[in-house]
C-alpha cells in the first residue's frame, strides 16, 4: 500500500503505465475490421463485402452503447483500491459480469426485432441486407462474451494492470485474425465464417480474462451473497451505469447525425468524410489512452479522498493530452495530403478531402478537454453531471449545424468541432464546483468516507 504522502504524488510514469498499453490496444483494435473486410473482399463478392461492413458498424455502435460496463468497472475498482477496500474488488467484478450476462442474453433473445429495426434503418440493398443479417444472427451470440470482456478489461485497468488488459485485448485480436483467415479463406465459410471468428475471439478473450482474474484474486475470500447483492452498492452501480448509457447514446447520436448529413451531400462527399473520419479515429487512439489513465488515477485518488492526487492526475492528463494533440495535429498538417492519397485513389474524393483537412487538424486540439474530462468524470463517478453536459453538447451541436447548414459540408464539419469544444468546455467549467463538492475545502484529504461520499454524489 502507498503511504498518504506518496499517494499524493501522481507522476508521468504512472500516467503512461496505463495510457501507453491503452494506446497500443486502441491501435490494434481496427485490425479486426481490416482483416474481416480483406478476407471477405478476396471472395470477390461486393454484396458480401457490403454486408459485413454494414453489420460490423451495427455491432460497433451497439456494443459501444454498453461501454458503461467497462467505464463504471474501472471507476468502482479504482475507488475501492484507493479506499483500501480490497475485499470489494471481487464483488465489483462479479456484479459487472452478472449485468453483462443479463444484457447479452436480452440481446440474443430479442435478436429478430433488433436485427430488423437496425438493418431497415441502415437502408442497404436487398443483397447487402441479406448478407448482413446472416452475419448478425451469428455474431449476436458473442454479445454476453463481448460485454463480459468490457467488465474484465475495466477491472484490470481499475487496478492499474494495463499490461494484462493489453495482453487480453491483443489475444482477442490475434484470435479473430487467425480464425477469420481460416474460416473464410481456407474452409470457405463465407460471411458466416467472419461472424463465427468474432464469437470465437470474444470467447477466448473472456476465458483468458477469467483465468487472469482468478489468479489475481487468489488468497481473497469470495464475496458472500449479502455482499454481492448489497442494495446500496447495486443501486449506485445501476445509477452510474444508467447515466453513462444516456451519455453514450447522446454521443452516438451526434456521430450518426454527422454521417447521415454527410450521406445527403452525395457519394463523393460521403467518401471524403469517411477518409477524414480515419484521421479523427487516429487522434482518438492517443487521447482515449490518456482518458483511461484519468479513469484509474482519478478513481483511486477519489476513493482515497486525496484531493492533491486527484488534482495532480487531472493536471498531468490534460498537459500530456495537449502534447499528443499538438503532435497529431502537426502530423496531419505535414502528412495529411499524402495519407489521403494512400486511403483513396479517386481524384474527386482526394480533392474534397483536402478541402476539409483543416477541420481534422484542429479536431484533436479541441478534443483534448473532451477526452480528458470524460476520463476524470468517470473516475470520480460524476456520471449524472457527465450525462447532463453531454446532452447539452448534443443540443449545441444540432443548433450549430442548423445555424451553419447553408455552408454545406463545411458547416457540418464546423458543427462537429463545436461539439468537441462544447463537450470539453462544459465539463471543464463544471469541474471546479464538483471538485469542491467532492473533496470539501482546501485540505489535501477530506473526512467523509468514500462510501458516504459516493451516496451523496449520486443523490444530489
């Protein structure tokens, strides 16, 4: 255990011990989509390729919606570690896995209406929709496994076991890659093979995560039924999860609206926006890694009631966030046109993408606060405030688009930057009041127990 004095000194090494593996994990994640697309693409059937691309987007959004399972698990685990309530760690993991199993089972039970609603909303051709439905009806069985992996990853990151989390995620990616190549290209299972590979990969990841969790929990007593289903802790978990769910839904709504409006501008503009979205994804890899560090370090400091450690973690995450954002922006400025040329061979798409390149150059600089403060708010379980501010940011985004719609695609990109600025700006403005409310006066440590403070913060 750390002494009170050492606990207050959050260092850059601590930040990157979590952020570094998270960044690497983020960089490896797109390999799943790339391998699936490449394997199906080699079959030479455009309908199958469109189907797997369509269904993959649906699963990305659907699983992203339940990302609260990872986020809340990080926060509760880190807070328990900071409060030295290590006996609670196994209960947090089991509660999360129970919720993941219930949600995953519900998705499987409701797969027919869910598939119909989502696929109809996407508006693909009959052939593409048929292929996507084949993929969907198989991969949906991975839902409890994928959501369970969210919980295990959150539990490991919450204990600052980022390297173990990275190893688990890389195992999932490598298993998916190997299984896809074998099932699609060797055994000729077609689009069903790509879906089966995803199920196998998630099952492998959860099995490995379970073994790691069992090893880490050795020597600790299993939580009693009363402890596992403690009403106060269950209600707090459900309240935080609900608020993060609404926050994530608002965020997804903004990006879906952005893509829908881009599609209305024509195929060439839509393709250019898709190319530029890859730039946003690249910058997000680095900023999200730092957000993971904020979740753990701020959560642990919050649980320890250590204001200095909390503020120190916030300061380092924001500073390094700006550093990475600036580096990424400079890379986009210098190499953006060349990257665009690599991503597309169409001269018209290249021309339009270059016209809007300036927007993605500024995006990471405006997104620093958005990513950093999301991690900070999650670590402190300020979920209700994060929910309200994200909904407000969505309203601001829509208002900005309405005001700028006469500028066409440029107005759409400008509105997206406004959304980035609103997300981070509102959370930064709200931060001092939340810090004061959670930690009290100017003293480094406050007297309320983490348990009572947790109830107060959720009941306000």
